[in-house]
C-alpha cells in the first residue's frame, strides 16, 4: 500500500501541475477580454456617419438612378440623369437637354471624416434626350446602361439600315475606369435596337467573366409623353412608349481597346430574348442579379401573365410581381422535372384585385447564404397574412432559391403624422413604397429602403412628424428570422427619394449607404435665388450598429434618440424627440446622464456585468487552484515523513492527517504489538506468551545483535512527536496492549510479516480499491 500511494501521489502531482499551468495560462490570456469588454465593444460600434448633397445647379436638376460601392478605394460611383450642369467641367449654354452623369464620392474613414465628391462628368450630346439607369463595375471596366434618342452619344454605332425603326434605342456604355484617380475613358459599347423603343433597366457583369447581361423594357409603341419637365425622374416617367414587354440580352466583350476620339463597338450580341405576356399586359422590369450557381434572376411586375413573367395562369388585371430564373447560356427558364420543389418562375401576389409590386432584388454576394434571395416592393394586399391595406405598404421578402417560396415576409406600414413640417402631399392615405435592398458583407443583416408618401410616419422610426413631401426610409433586418434591428425615416421639407434602380449599398463594414435625390435641404442650405424644385443628388451613411445618421440641417430640432431593438408592436408611440448636435443619435436613453462614449447604454451595463462576472470567476478559480495546491503540498509532506521513517527499517506504520495539526502515526500488523520481524528473524506465539521479560511490546532481539538506531519508534519521544498510538483494529490488538485474536483456531496463526504476507496482500488489494488518493492502479 505504501509504494502504491507514494507512486500514485507523485504521478497525480505531475499531471495536476501540468493541468493547472494550462488553466492559469488560459486565464491570463482570457483576462484582458474580461477586463476590457467595453473597449472592444466601443471600438466595434463607434461609427461616425456623414452626408453630402450636390448643388447648387443654376440650370436644372439631377436624378440618381443607381450606385455601386468600390471597396478597393472606398468610393461610391453614382449614375443617373441630369438636366443641369453641376457635373460638368465647363458649361455649354447651348446644351439644354438631359444626359447621363457619372460621379465618384469618397466615403470617410470608419471613425471620422466627411464624404467628398472626387470627380464627375456628363455623358451626352447636344439637343438629344439621354439618360442612364444602371451601373456595373468589373475590375477596371465600368458599364452603364441607358437610353438615348436618335442622335445620341452612341449614334455612330446604331444600325441606321435596320428594318426596325428606332425612336429611342438602348445603349450599354463600355468605359475604362481607374478608381484611384477616377479617370474614365469611353471606349464604346453596344446599341440595343430590337424594338422601336428600348429602355434598359439593369446590367450585370461579374468579375472573371467576359459576358455582360442587360435586362430591358421594350415596346413597339412610340408615343411621346413629352416629359420635358425637369422635375420628373425619367426612371419613373418613361419618355416614350406603353405596353412594354421584357427582353434580356447576353453580350460578350470582343477585346476592342480604347482609341482617342473614336467610339468602338466593344460588345458582341450573343442573344436577345423577349419575354412577353398574354392579353397585351404590361411588364415593368425592376432588377436582375446573377448568382454563383450560374443562374440569372430577373424580377419585376406585370398586369399580364406568361411563361417568363410568373406563369401561364391568368390571375386578373391587377398588378402582380414576378421572380424568374433564366439560364445564362440559353436564356430559357430552367426546368427540373425530377425535382418537384424546383420552380423556374413564380408570381408574387396576395389578394385578387390588389396590386403587388416587386421593385428590387438582392442576395448575399459573398456567398454566406447562396440558397436564398430577397425581393423588395410594395403591396396593397395581404402578403404577410395580416389583412389587406387601404394604402400601399412596403415589404421585404426572403425567398428559398430552389422553390422560390417565401421564408419570411416583413411588411412596413405608415401611420398618419401627428404634425407635418411643410409641403405635405395632398390627397391619399399614408403609404410606403419599397425600392431597394442589400445584404451586409458578413451576411448577418439585410437592409430595405424606400419612400414614405402622403405625410406618412413609420412606427418605431423615432418620429411623429412628417418632414414634408416624400421621405426616405431604411430598415435593418436579421437575415435569419427577419427581426427588425432599427427603422429610420429621413427627409427634408421637400420631396426626397431613393435612386430607383439600386440606391442602397453597404460599405466594407456593413454600414448602410443611401443614394437618392432631394428637392430640399438635407446637407446644404439652398439660397432664395435658386430655382424652386430643382433636384440635387444626396449620399448619406447609417451606422449598422445603432442606426445613427447625420441629421438634415434643414430642421435639426427634430433630431431624436430612439432605443435600438425595442419592438413594441404596430402603432406604438415613438420616442420623444431629442437632438444631439446635427447627428441623429440613436443610442438607448441613459438614466445616469449624458452618454458621450458612443456605446449604447444597455450595452454598457451588459459590458459591466460581463466584467464583474469575469473578475469574480477568475478569483474563484485562482482560489480553488491555490487550495488544491495547498492540499497537494500536504500530501507531499506526508510522503516525506514516510520516506524518513522508512530509513529506520519500519514497514508496518501508517500516517494520517491530524485534526489538531501535524501527523497521526499508527502501527499496523505485528508492529502494533511491538513486533517488527525483518528478513532473517522469526517469532512465534510462544514468544509473545513469554511475557514482558521476553520483550512483549518491544522489538525482539535479533540474533545478530540489537541496533538502537533501527528501532526508534519505541522511543517515547518519537511517539509523542508523531502522536503515535497502537492500531485499534480488533484483529490485531486492543489499545490497552492486550491481544484478542478470536477463537482458538486463530492461535496458531503467525503475525510476522512473513506469515502474514498472504493476508496482507489481500488487505492491500482491498485498500487499493478504497484508496483516498484515487482509484487508478499504477
């Protein structure tokens, strides 16, 4: 038993040392994260939003249609249509027609700075109507889709001998783009003229591919709507045509290089497919994306029905949305007969006779979740099964890509405003129109944005006031379950609108970037001499963490604090307005005074709780380790005492920890009777019966002589120092020194170490099973 205990204790001690060293090192590594959680949270959630507005433009207004974010140089590239000259280096008084514009804006750093216009230009010819609708960036290539009257910027590429007369042709501009210097060179492009009127809406060009896809609206109708009013967005009020159908074109770069002063045909047409409806219904294309599994997705709305726009079932004359997959090589709607879940096209409809629009589509471009897509729009029906609405409501819908069935749908309704600052839209009930959506780079959140009309106010947006005219809104949702993160309504006293073909972006950190146009004063003060109603381009950023944004300068007294992630249900009362500078501060209200740390108050208390729990846990673990170390040292001292005793040829002893301190030593086996027979000596019951004169209670005298140094345990001094008592085991003897071994049959038993070896072995085996140092057998 002695050898087993000694070895087991040593091995466990070594194992425990290594384990405790690992635990202590882990605590030391984790302790900084427990002590400084607020610092980490603050660094992640501190973001300074910014905003910028163009102008003044003394000639005419501008309308943003689409924008892209370039992560290589932290810039946003915006395109659209302008009636003015703000984006030109020089003003040509003879140039009074609308044209495409292209502008680059540099975003600020994460924690400071402002947005700045870097470069801009107008792409147009004199006295011809032109405009751009969509933009795509692929490496150093920039593609703009747009439209132009006969005689436009790509007129020399138009086939004048075509049997199809062209009133307004579609165009795809191919440009070399240097993001660092914002230098743009027009190489050429492609003219789309399969119908008399072609209106391109969306363009897709992915990195590493030579193909470019364009989705357009086309019609044979050439009616001129005479939309010469510079206050009308040509993306909403089409200059020509009616009864549109959809076309999709696949183009391929042919390798043509830039030549100064020459416009080249740089894109070859591989195919153009028409997708029309039965009964001459209208088709309005809204957007197009290309997924990583080589499938195109086109979305829009239609009053008709057809195989490429939602199915062949006539659902009535009301407007319904559609989502359609297209094979990028053939342009056909994919069919999988062996997969009953697969759908190639679906109709987005709620209630018969109610209009449901699809205005945009987005997906996780970084492929965190390739199995889902999102669509955004507006509905007067019951898409979320909450009942039909009297006025349109915005919505965001998550779809399973394979079946095109909804995973969840979030509908956003507007309430009537308590007050209106100015220029409330007359007539109609408050309505919401969803326009655009985007998924954050980490795939955790999706934003939806659009327009609030007719003096409406969004619940939970932190305001009870309509800012006048049309306001813009943005909502953050969780991609998994659609939980609302925050709702923000932003506006001036005039009309403020989102870019219709893609004005919602995210930067590299997932903060929202909104692009649109305003007739009011969001981020610059308009002079009284300026022409009323002229539209400027705006760009603003919103923090993904708390929804903070730079509040418009027109009426900063309406800024407010709103508590993030508090959803009280439809119609809940907004928070009381409170302004902090000119930046909307959406931090949770603090009950302990002002909060200038940039971290939500709720998150501060959470951080403090984590800090206290971490410190207490660390102290408890350290105390536990020290206690175990102290116990181990006690066991080590025991081994040292045993080693010392074994130097005196004492085998049958045992040590126990004394409650009063020190060690309690007891004899075992024959030594409990004063007998310690070593090798070469023997004893019998007769020797014991001889009485005290023969050394009863003392070590027997060996034939080789008696060495007092080998028998110190009989010394009263050593006995007292070790608290030595005889073993009280009844089989071995009573404390009074008398012996009781049971019946007479036990009288012949030998009590020496030699004769007791078998019984001792049995006891040692049993003691191993009950050993206090552990149950492993070494």
